[in-house]
């Protein structure tokens, strides 16, 4: 999957969870700065597990705390799985 498609999916998911327009998100801003609490971060990880079919540590969104970082990590995971398929 292409990084742009993953980034779009991450932005759309996060915007929906925060009930804001996707254009209002700053891809470099940390989730903490956006006001996400621990419940939303765990929910974010679960959303990405369902959407991308990968298994993620519940701490995933803490370790990769911005749209850019999560997108890059998911891109690496998805491309790694394709390489081994």
C-alpha cells in the first residue's frame, strides 16, 4: 500500500474520532498536543488493526505519536508483510 493512501486513511480515521474536518489536522503535531487521551489512543490502535489487518501493540499510538509517524510505521509494516507473502 502506498504511503499517501495510508496517510489519508490515518487522517480520515483521526478526524472522525475527533469529530473535526480532516483538513484541520497537522500531520506533524503530536496526539498529546491535539488533546487525545489514553482511551482515544488505544481506540486509534484498534481502528488501524481493523482497517489494515495488522496486529498492533496497545502502546502503538504512544510510540508513534503523530499522523506522519503512524503512517510511516504502518507503511513499513504493510510492506514487510507483502514482502513475506
